[in-house]
C-alpha cells in the first residue's frame, strides 16, 4: 500500500501537465472498476457499476494536479524567471530543489536579502548552475513546467512527510476504497481531476459528464495542531477523517454531513468536524454545475500544506478510506 502511495507521489504533474500521473492512476484503478476513460481536459473517470434497481450516481473526486512553476524568461546570465501555477508559499519554497518536466534540476531562490514582508513572485528565480543564457536554454525552454522535488518518507509511527500529499493522498484514498468495494447498489464514479489548483476546472467538466446525485471530494485540510496555527482551525493530525461543514467556496449539504457523521459513529470510524474559514476544493464544482448535487467533502488533515514537507498520519487516511466505503453501502 505504501509503495502505491510513493509511486503516485513521485510522478510530477503540475496543473495542465497531468498526463503522466493520469496514465498511472488510470492503470492503478482499472482492475477495481468496470470502465475507465480520460476526458478531453484530462480527467480520469472510472466507473464501478451498481447492481441496484433505482440507482443513484455517487461521484468521488480527488485532484491529481500539483502546484508548480512555468518558465517565463531566461536572463543573459542563465538565471530563469518563472510564473507560479497555483498557490505558492514562497517562504516555504525558497532554497529548495526544483525539477523540470524534461529532468533538468535547479534551485529556486529569492533575490538578495528579500525580507519576508517584501516576498513576491517577481523576486524569485531558478538557478540551474549555468553561466549563460545559451547554457540555460540547452536545459529548459520558455513555457516548460517544474515543481519542487517530490518524495514520501516515513517519520515515526504512521506519520509520513513529503509532497505533494495535496492531493495525491486523496487519489490514494479513492484507489484504496475502490479495492475494498465489492458489489455496490449505486453507480460509483472515481474522478481524478485536473487543474484544481488553478480553479477547480477539471471537476467542473467531469461533473457535467457524470451529473452526480451525490458528490464527495477527498482533499487535504490544514491541521491546526501546530505552533501559530489559525485558532479557527480545530482539525488535528491523527484525529480521524475530517468531515467538512464549510470552507470559503462551499456550504456542504447538511443532510449528507449528518449522514457521514452517523456512519462514522455507528461504525466507530475516527472522525472530526472541519469548519474552514478559507480555501476551497472540488466540492464546490460538484455542488453547483449540471443541475447541482448533494455535495460534501471528507478531508485528510495535513501539516505544512503547500510546502516541501507536508505531513500526514496514515490513521487519518485509513479512516477516510473506511468512511468512503461505508458511504457506498449505506443510504446517504
């Protein structure tokens, strides 16, 4: 199981460049579903057909894209300027290795002694270790993408650190849930969405295709058990699956929230409530497009989100998998 997670963690796929990770995810979920396709935007849509007479459509969704950078300009001295793709924390990204789609590597660094209060995207560049523009152009071209180096390492107990847990861990939850599902009464769709980090674009088009009755996203949520955390965020690492109530983009269907809480209680699945005052997930797209759906989200707590060292607890992940399976077998 952990090897599967490491595999999907180490495949680069920034927003709009998800081809390699899409192919791997389609391959991994195919044995556990009846039909797998990739739509024109790049979403992987896998269907496990239900055997009930009055079937609903349940759409699980996790995004496979990650944040990163795209080359915009190469200076005469070979230093590379980039534009951000998604929400970059430049303090966390600073002085880390980056890897380009073609395999070239470099280091992203700020100009001179940039104070934290002055940090801005145009104050950063990537140093490839070259001396001239000509040397740099042999390694990268305008428009090429890169991301911080990805990895997945065990710390202590069931805690792991690396990137991009946002949101490959959600993809992993869906694969593990698909493995555990036997016969289901409703049609269950597993959507690995593209371009969530730049506006939930993939889940929007996939929702038009599937037109779900119930939509449940799997994404990460910031853990509040760190020094200096937002006092409004009460989710904790190791506290169980986080059942979302709201974030800045969505008010989850309250009946669905109640159903998920009941399932967790009755089956002794560790859970906690998530009320997030900022951010958003693919839940919002599933709720509002193509006539709408009853939508919710089961979140995986993560420390240090959008950094090189995101941290998860596999007990939380296991709880999310179990709750996903229960949601397919119960009346929700």
